[in-house]
C-alpha cells in the first residue's frame, strides 16, 4: 500500500492510500459494499433523504467521470462511504500574564478549546478478492455546530475523488 497526503484547500487534509499491485485499468463497474444498496454511515443528521441522495449522486457522477458505471449484478469494485464527526479539544499553553518575562522557567497557563473533527472516508474494494484497493479520507476541523449541507459534502467528495484512480507505475 502506498500512502499519499496533501493539503487540499485551507483546512481540509486529504489522505489516500492504494494497493500498488492493483491494475486500476481493469475496473469498469461498481456497486455499493452493503449488498449493492447505498447507505450513509455517520451522524443522524446525515440520514436526511436530501443529503443522502446528494451524496450518492455525487459519488456516482464522480465515478462515471472516471469511466466506471454502476452495475449491481457484476461489479468490479465495491464502494463504501462513511462520515464521522467527533468532539475534540485543543490545548493552548501561554505565559501567565502576571509573570515577569525574565523569570525562568516560564510558568504557563493552559486554555482548552473544544472543536469538532469531521472525517469523510471513501473506500473501494476489489469484488473478486474482497481487498481494499483504494481508500481516501478528508479531515476538517469544524465549528461547534456545523451546518452540513449537500453542497458541503459534495465539495469534500470531489476533493477526495481527485486522487482516483491513482497513478500507475
């Protein structure tokens, strides 16, 4: 497996990995991992029908633009999609304001700042071998109460799909 990381935009970090032995030119068809039925795995607010359909249509459109067609009876690839949103905390250390600058070591005060870490994962497995051949994730730090819209998710999927198919040796 090869792992590739890059910053895609301001606050989104995209990471992808793929099987260097896989011949991506042989993949022509796909369906969804869970019995060829598209399911959104993630927070409850992503189960909104409009957002679910937008996610599916963006993934299908991106895969179609890469030369893949959806085929539930004879897929070459199985596609899985997941979004997670987790609470996290950043700790920031600073010098105590009342401490003179010349005092060593500097006593520090710390502040904790809560935030959300959102991760979008798209994975593809070879149907014949049941092995993951390509996977990408986009991680973004989000507001405490994010407004997740279909357009927001569409942009994330497009950033992730820029890395598929991977370069062939």
